[in-house]
């Protein structure tokens, strides 16, 4: 609790300490009051301004402003400012009755209440602005963190989709073909490039056209055929009655990978 207070609320204490020192000095010199009455006057203003300010940022803002109930929010803020101003007005009349006594230099109720309302209203607006700005900054930080985590998850997903053994074997096969059959090596490299392009750029959506998924499968099978050469017999056909529909990316490839991984070495299987 103490660590939480020191980290998040210590600046509140520092602010109100500066507030008390400044306004106590102003009250003592402006009203000609002794120190005790100056402190009391500052405390009365503190109750009005801090009360309305904290009520606004910790209850009204989350409950009404962030839920976009702006009219209700504005009405409640204005009402709270009126109550806070009345509290200050009544308190100051009790502490400094001479200031409000009827006479030539007396301060009228309407004029002083308006002064109190302006003070409370602007302090409350500053409180609300600080809370909204803080929330926006925190939201931006959170969005940045979520975006970073999303990118990391996408990279992990991509790594999980690209079998490292398959990558190594495909690159090794292309390397061997470069000296034996350059034309076939170039065609194989193009297939391999298409597979990587599909995984990196075309699978960022929840669904992809089925034709692209089948093209990826075709490239995968051709690379496996190249790697295993004559030791592999493949019976593979694609028969689609309907095209132009979408499926989730990499939905079929695990079955094809397992078929190559667990293919039987027996000729009768």
C-alpha cells in the first residue's frame, strides 16, 4: 500500500502542500487574518475545490464521461461546482463575518458566490483535463504494448508454421540443384519464394481465398517431391466443385505435412 501511495499519489500530496502554503500566505496578507484563520480559510477552499475535483475525476468521469453520457456528466459537474461554491461561501462567512457584514466595503452574496463558483469550476476543469489526458496517455501506452505483443504473437505463429527442418531441406535441395540443373533450381527457388510470401504477407487475415491455400499446398508438395526424389510416390488430386470461397490459412497444411512425415516405407502401404 505504501509503495502504491508513493508511486501514484505522492504528487497529490505535494500539490496540496504547495496549495496550502500559497493560499495561506494569500489569505493572511489579503484578508489581514492571523495565521490560524488563514489556514482555516485555505482549508475551507480546499474542501470545496478538492471535494468537487476528486468527485469528478474518480466518479463522474469514469461513470459518465468515459461512457459518453456527456449531457449528464456536464449537469452533474455544474451541480457539484454549485454545491462546492456554497460550501466555501458559507464557511468563509463563518470565519470572516466582518468581510461580509453589511456596510460600504461588504462583499455581496452574489458577487462572492460567483467568485467561489469560478474558482471551483476552473479547478475542477483542470482536474478533469488532467484525468482525461492521463487516461489517453495510458491508453496509448497500452495500445503500443498490445500492438507489440500482437506482433510477437504473429512472429511466433509464423515460426510455428514454418517447419525449420523443411526450410533447411528446401534450401539445401536448391543449393544442390544450382550446379546440376540451374533452370530447375530457379523454378524451385521461385516456388519457395511464393511460399514465404504467402506466409509473410497474405496470411495476416482470418480467412484467405481457397485458391491461394491450394497454391501453397502445390508448392509444398513439389518441394517435397524434389527433396525425396524417386523414393516417394504421391497420389494427389484437387477437385473443387465451387471456387471463390475462403478458409482459414494453414488449415490443410498440417495434414499434408503429417502425410509426408509419417508416410510408410513399405511398398504395399
